[in-house]
C-alpha cells in the first residue's frame, strides 16, 4: 500500500528532524541525569507512545485541527511546558535524597515505571515539534490515489518511531552512564540530579516561549 520510495524518503526526512535534539531528547537526558538509566528507558518508551498517538491523531484528522488552530495549539503546548517545569522542580527538590547507595537498588523502586511511562506519553503527545512535523510533513508522503489514507499514515508513522527508539535510547544510555560516574560521590550525584531538574525546567520554559514555528 505504501511504496518503498515513500518509506525511504520519509525515513530520510524523519532522520534529519530527529537527529537535531528537540524536547523529547532533552527530556530523556534530563530524566536520565535526575533518575538514572531505567527511568530514562521508560521515558523513551512513553515518548514514543505519545509520538505515535500524534500520528494516529493526524491520520484521523485531529492533528490538523491542533496544528491549524492557534488557541488549541497554544493550550497543548502550554500544558506540556507546565508539566515539564513541574517534573523539573520535583527532581530538583528531591536531589539531596539521592545517594550513591541507591544506585544498587532497582530504579523502579525509586519511581514507578508506569508513572514514568505516562510522564513520557504526556510530554510526547504535547511536543510542538512532533505536532507540526506529523501534521505538516507526514501527509505529503501519502499516495491518495491508493486509498486507505489513514492506514498509510499510521504505517509511515512507524518509521520515525523506530528511528526515535534507537536515537533516544542512545541519548538516555549515554546520559545515565555519565550519571553513574557522578554517583561515586553523594555530593556529585546530588549535583547531577539538580542539573537534570534544571534541564527539564529550562526545557519547559523554552517550550512555552517558542512560537508555532517549532
């Protein structure tokens, strides 16, 4: 149904967009620094679920409404930005509670995996970059004459999700590895936890301040 040429062209376009660090990547890095590898990987999973939810929304016409309506777009963007700031504040507030000894305990005991995944879903689905990309770019690679347009979009949407799975995981593992080095000292671990919190707060403020061009 979807031609190989369309898949390859969309994959190339997706790669160009994804390799430039955006809200999803910075969010994963912030969570990795603040909470560790397991939380980072759960965040990646949630982000991808949220991103694919945008694909589904675009496939069935909802994404276009969000992208074209300034009021709806702003509401979604501000909700995501506010939640990022909230998560960053929480990470910063609890930075001193992290101890090097905690690194030996499963991260799931420090923060529930389901909650972490849901955090990622919310940030992924409210990502302005994702909304604009899927609403404006994805439809261009659909063959309307072949029919089943929503299904074509949903199949094509798996391409950036697969690319994001690889790249975001690498970012998360890299950041969590750096955190492991800092974890040799309680003070350094507290500092990197605070840095992760500040990163998320800064990302939230940036997301709120950017315009529709993002």
